[in-house]
């Protein structure tokens, strides 16, 4: 039985995988958790070599006083990351991506299926290292669904650890009915943020290319993390089929935390998850 909360880090031994490990290390210090490094191989004969590489990585982390472990599984990255996370009762998965082009070429839509079908939040990172001060500015795009407050729990709890400012961003929808639905959520968001003592601002931006404009906004506001609430019905389908791919693999290499609808049913935030 694990005595500390678990961060799972799938790694493919690339620089992007190494970046995910370093993010996990910094998060583990703040969230007081242990790390499991996971490498998935296609055949059993590959286990020994992969385990040797992972064990060397773990030894280096242990020398940094990080509680770390190695796991090699035979299977598919698309099917088994979620299964391993469930088995370990992982509370966070930190995963590297090679950006939009790399994700489409190497991982395809199944990579997004790995994320959206898991009940564990993902933090997806690229090669740019985590800043020394962590996540000081968190951008949260919202739509018109009724679960904004529940989804904001994650962003707020992360903000508490880093003393962050949350930037809520919504599209200035031309359809007045949809815009009214979105803006009805804003007072609820403000009330919750004020209750939690979180510094925030709320901004509406033109819905031309919302994914691109969201990334531009994030760059202009020095965002360290973008948080996506995926309820499988609204944000990704509403903002467009490629919205999540563009944001997750953004060219600014801003990390993205994806919180899934399945997790919202039981989520009470990192304050419970990480103690």
C-alpha cells in the first residue's frame, strides 16, 4: 500500500520525457508525493533493457531525496497508462508531448483518448522546463456548462500551492443565447474564487480562432499553466474538434492540465488528494 500520494510519469526516454520527469520532481516536492516512472514496451524481451534505464533514472532521483520507483509494462501507451494509474491510485499524471506536429504524427488522436478517458488529471508538458517559481499564472477557459465551479476546484487548489493568479477567459460568442449562458457562469466563478481567497481576473476575448487567441492571451499574461475542463460534451466539442490538440501542443510550450468530467464527480481538489 502506498503511504504517499502518487504522481505517475510515462516516459519514452526522449528529452520531452525527461522534461516531464523534472516537472514531476518539482511538483512532488510541493505536493509531498512519490513518483512512479513508467515505460511501456511492446515485447517482453525489451523489459530488461528498459528497466535498467529506468532504474538509473530512479537512482538519480533518490540521490536528490526524491521518493521514486520504476515500472516497465508490456502493452500499449494508449491503453495502459490509465490502467497503471488506476492500479497505483495515482492522483496526477505528468506526461510529455512533442507539440501539435509531434502529437499528430507520433501519437495521433489516441493520445487524446488516453487523457480524456482517464479519471486522473493530466499535466502535459513540452521541453521548456518548469519555472523556479512554479505556476504563478494559471489560465482557465470556461464555456457554458454547469460544472464550472466543480472544475475550478483543481485550478484553485493548484493556485493555493503556488500563490497563483487565475485568469478566467471566455469567448465573446456572437450567438447571444450562448453568450448569455457563458456569462451566467461568471458570477459563480467570481464567488468561488473570492471564497477561496484566490487572486483572479476575468477576460472575454473574441471568438475568431479561440484556441490560437487563448494561447496568445496566455503568452501575454505570462501563463505558466493552462487548465482545461473536459466534460466530453461542451468545451472540446464546443470550441472545435482541434481545440484540445492545439492547446495541449501549443507552440509557446505552456504546460496544460486537463481535468476530466469523470474526475469531477468525486473531486474535492488537491487539498484532499495530496493532503
